[in-house]
C-alpha cells in the first residue's frame, strides 16, 4: 500500500509524528485511523496500539500531554507545600526547632526551585496544551513528539534536582554558588538547564501552532484572550531563557575552575550573575502570571454571561506587559551599589508596568458589572485572583521607589509581595481554570461543595500567612534565616511567625479538599458535558469558525451572532493569515 507519508520529509515526519508505524497491519474494523495524522486505513488496524500506562508514557496527543503536565505539576505542588510547612514549623518559635541551618537552606532552595520551575511554569503550559489547539481549531500541536519531549524533560529534571538537594538558595547567588563544592549544586544547574530546553522547545511548538495551525476564520482580531496570553508568554520564554542558560553554563565552568567570570577572588564579578539571573527571572514572573490572566479572561465573561469588556485593550495590555517585563530586572538589585542613573530608568518602568495590569483589572470588573454572575468555584477563584493580585500589585508599587526599596529589600515584605503575585495570582488562576475546564478534561462534574471548602480554606490560610509577613518585613526580619532569636523585638516577631505558621497549616489543610474532590469526581462524579456552565444564548449556537466547538469560541466573538470579526457576510470564513 502506497502511503502519502512517504512524500513527507523524514525530519518533519519525525517532529510532527506524521509517520507510519513499523508494525504489521492486520484485518480489523473499516475506517480505522492509523498513527499517521488524518490518514484512514480501510480495513486495517495496528497490532501494537499502546494501551494502559504504556499509552500514557508514549502519548503525543495534546490533550493527554496536558493532563500529564497538570498531574506532574500538582504532585510537585504538594511536595513543595510540605517543604513550606517544614520551614514554617521551624520559624514558629525562635531558636532551632526541628532542623538545623544547613537543612533549612536545603528546604528553602528546593521549595523555591520546585514551586517556580516545576509547578508554576509547567502547569500553565499544561493548560496551554489542553486548550490552545481547540481554541484555534487545530487538531493537535504543531510538533507532537517535541511536545512529549518537552513534558518528559520536566520530571527528569525534577528528579535530578531533588537528588542533589542544593542549599544555595533558589536564586543561586554567587559567590556562594561558586565556592560551595557539593555535587548537589551541579545537579541543580543540570536540572535547570534541562528545564530550559523543555521550555524553549515548548515555546517554539506553541508559537508555530498558533501562527501556522489556526483554523480559517480565526484571526488575531478574534483570537481567544487565553491564546493571546500563551503567545506572548512563549515569546518571553524564547527571549529570556537563553540568558539564564548562558549564566548557568558560566556558573558551572566557574565552579570547576575552568573560568573566573563570577569569582571575586580572581577578578570575577559576582553581580554579573544577578544581572543574568534576574534578566530571565523577572520576565519569568510574567511567564507565570500572563497565562493565569488569560484564564481569568476566559472564566469571568463566561461565568458573568457577558462578552468581555475591552477585548482589544486586554490583548494589547498583554503585549505591553511582555514588552515592559524586560525593563525591570534591576529593581532586584537597587542595593548592590549601582549608580542612580542606572537605577532610575528601572524604577520608572517598574511603576509603569502596573498600568497595563490595571487595565486588565478594570476590564474584568467592568465585565462582571451588571452580569448574571454564577458564584461557582471557577468564579470564586477568579474573584480571589483579582483581589489578591491587586494587593500584590499595590505592595509591589509601594516598594518600587528606590528610597523605599532600601529598608524593605530582602525582608519578609518581599516574600509577602512575591506570594501575593505568584500564589494569589498564578495558583488561584490555575484553580479557576482547573474547575472551569475540568468537565472538559474528565467528562465528569466535580463536587461544588468540596470546591467551595477548598476555596474558603485556601483564602483564609493564604492571607493569614502572607498578609502577616508584611508586618514581619516592616519589623525588619530578613528572609532566608531560620533563627530570629537575636532580634530586639522578639516577642512581636514570635507572635507574627506563630500566626503565619498557623495560617500555613490552614492553607495546607485546604488542599486536602482539592485532592478529595478529584477522587470523589472519578469515583462518584456525574457525567458532564464539556461546557456545563448554564444555557448558551441562542446567538452563540451557530459559530462560523469550522472545527471550533461553541464552548471553545472566544465569548467576545460569539456576542455578534456567532460571527467573529473578519468573517465574511456570506458566512464563508477567510483563511487565517
């Protein structure tokens, strides 16, 4: 039988997965779809089609890979959360409680590394895998095998870093990371390099998919706001990740005496590492927050039963945040001795980047205004996202001026700000998206009661932990220390740390409801439609974008009789540019 796949370039065939398996074909049901994308093999099927766990280990399907991303990220989320509880237990009382200083640094290093590089960034890539292809009318990602490789590098890197258990802090500041000769630091570097390869390959895959695999009629004028956020995010990944990769390579060479870029004893500059690290890591904040903002831009209009207010403003603000994110990294280094002329532009851009974020907040509130709001779990977490992100944004703007940064730098104020943005923003956005799209992922409906308990304990515990840390920062308590018994206002610090620890356990207890909800859903959860969020208005029933289901269409495009901007009057959609 002559195959069309033979006319495909072998390298392209390997990357895209469009190939014919090297297996015998045996008689079977007619119209059996082979492994070659879109090919129908009449009367035959593959003898070696993977089943069971082997199917999940070898899958290249975007939906299944997205679920793997989510499962892996939630596993690391629980592990990182246990580390956080251990740290908070140590800090509940002054003096040594359960761990020594070295162990505390290992907990601190692996908690930060896990939550940022193994949870927040990959989990949003998982939502991208699940939703970008259906939102643009594509059958799959552009390069399914590269997609699978991008995922499997993540647990591999996680295992490598966890076996090393480095104790240099998640920022890897030099000269400590140069002179600490433990093998765990080398494993930390190798793990981060693998994660960089995963992110870069995934970014290329997403961008090619969005630009080249959109269905006819899907243009940048009616593209889902979630897809907009993924597109800008992957652009940031492509531009920022090579800088961190170069810095990690230099650090590895310095550690083994091959170069002296970062070692001050032989003429190197340890501050250069901070430039390289933060040039990546502050855009990485928006790599973690922009897709969550995209999720909120999908949840709020759907749960308010209104078109999104200011679609173009939200899309342009996403681009503006991505552009400005490369001009703020030095605000992490205001106390390193840089000249005022070097610091001033970064202070101004740090203040300016709040403007496009404020545009999003305004438009989300305007979308909810006058809507028929359903206060179900996705909407509760979306509202939680908005409120917590506002607090995180305000305390960030408060610290942005150089004179105020000096007393607050490296105190618990910074820890509070970071977590209000990344947990109050990213993680609450993830939970909103999870509950919103869970029926699509599992074909079952979760327990709304358990989801509400999850939301309540999460919000109470989160604010008890991190709002308290603002006062710790104002008291001058430094971050990264495990014993604060030497400080003068010991009784007050003790009280605040005890309250923060109590809040951490409340927050951790809240996640038990999340796990219980997942188990309940698969054991007793009722079968659900992909879109269970109420009746869709009549004008939304006839989308004019072929191949895109109604529940996946951008709600702003549905509001005009199901006709996205750019579609012709005759009902025939033009091809995407």
